[in-house]
């Protein structure tokens, strides 16, 4: 696995270097235990080698003034996003709001105070859908 994941060897070549016949290598690689071990090895390589290398490349590009400001700005946003430092948008903020049924009495009062126009709009929509059920007989 190390030859395939870390050294980038083709499976047949890796099998030969490890002392195995190259013909059944693809069948062996499909075995669940082998596939899981390869996946785990790739994840470890990404965490130990790939991510630090990518970070160093991004950092050097961010510091290189010969790179366009636009590219550095886009890269800055991506680095901050991966680090979890991007402020949520207004839409995301409203989606994170508690459901009315989960709000305390004080939270409901504050919600009503902050959103009178929204409440009036919803009440108007509900009133327009209402049907008269009174009997005039």
C-alpha cells in the first residue's frame, strides 16, 4: 500500500516490488479489508503530508505580492473558510433561529417585538385564506 499511496507506483509495479505476482493485484485491491486499508492510508497521507503541504503552498501564495490581488483575496477567503472563520450570511443566520415552539416566553416576546411586519404579513395571508363558515339559515 505504501508504494501505491506514498510513492505513487502503479498497482502492478507495487506488487512486483513487494514480491508478489502482478496479475491478481486488482482482485486483491477489491477485497474489503485491503480497500479499507488503502483508504485509511490515503486519509493518513492527506492529514500528515497533503494538508500541511497545501497549507504551505497557500501561505506562500498569500504572501507573494507578484500574485494578483484577486487571486490572493479568493485564496484568503478559502483558507478562512476551511479554518471555520467565515461569518454566516444573513440567510444562514435566519435559518439557525430557534423554532417558535422551542422559544422561551422572553424569546417569543423579543421575536414579536423585532418582527411586527413579518407577523402582520403572515396574519394577512392566513386571513385571506379563511372561509366564512357562519350559517345564515
